[in-house]
C-alpha cells in the first residue's frame, strides 16, 4: 500500500532471550551457575513467561551454551570451580543393563526384590532387575522396563561440590538421551536411561 510504513522489529534470538531472562533475576542466576536448576523446566518457564514462539528444546540448548560461556568466565574463578573439573575427570562409571523401575504401594514394595527402594508418602519407587520386577507391572502405578542404570562414583567430597549433577545431565541432553529416573546417594549418582542409549552414554561419560 502506498504511503503505509511497516514497523520491523528485530527478532530476538533464543540466546538473547534466555540471557536477558536470567540476568534480570539475580537469585535465579546464582542457582543457575551452581547447577541447581532443572534446565528443561527452566526452558519451559522462559517460554511461558516471555510468550516466545521458540520451542523448549531451542531454549534449553541456549541455556546450556550460556552456562558454558559464563562458566569459563566466572565459575572457574570461584572457590571450587577448578575442583569441579577434577571431580568429573576422576568419576568412575559403571553400567548395568536389563533393569526396570516402578512405583508401588507399600504392600507390593515390601514384596519386590529390588536394589533400590525410595519411599515418599504411601508410594515407593523401586529399581531393579527386570526379571524381579516384571511381575508387578500390572499392579504398579508406574512401570517401565528395557532400561539401563549408569552408576557414577564421584571422589569423596562430591556432596559439597555444586554443579556435578548439572554437568552430567547436560552431557546426556546434548546427545538426546532421556533420563527416565535419577537419584543420588552420598557421592554416587545413579541415572536410569533407555537401554538402547547405553552405548552412547558409555562413550560420553567414560
């Protein structure tokens, strides 16, 4: 149309969007650096609160890249920053295949033969060999098999070192590996993944 002016707005990149979101929230920025945030959940929150049309995966990747960028400039200069890298390099990795996980009621949880049992309220999360848990598949509130468990044994003192689990999660996310379940006990982190992703994890973390 003649005489009509169209205002063109600069399109904000995913990186610019998440960087601005984080920087406007100082307390959130601190948690972000310490690896205390669920990045997928944070990406979802950024999308909801900004109303962006960018997908959550793009925002999550941008958050990871922002972390790596800031980590090089800032985190390594903080107390324990270089120690974090040392902890990760010294972490021992073991893998176990043909596992299953389930959420059971108290009665079934007591009867289940499982390596791990974690109770919360009237429900119990169990993880163990598929052959021992498959009998509870129909009784479980949640059941999944054909899984593998990755055991990461960190050097002593890992419980006081922020950011370790964050780094592990991001290494998996970068390769498109879904974490089915995860839990930690003292200096050991356990990550439950699809058995088909096991080869990718071994090459990534060992």
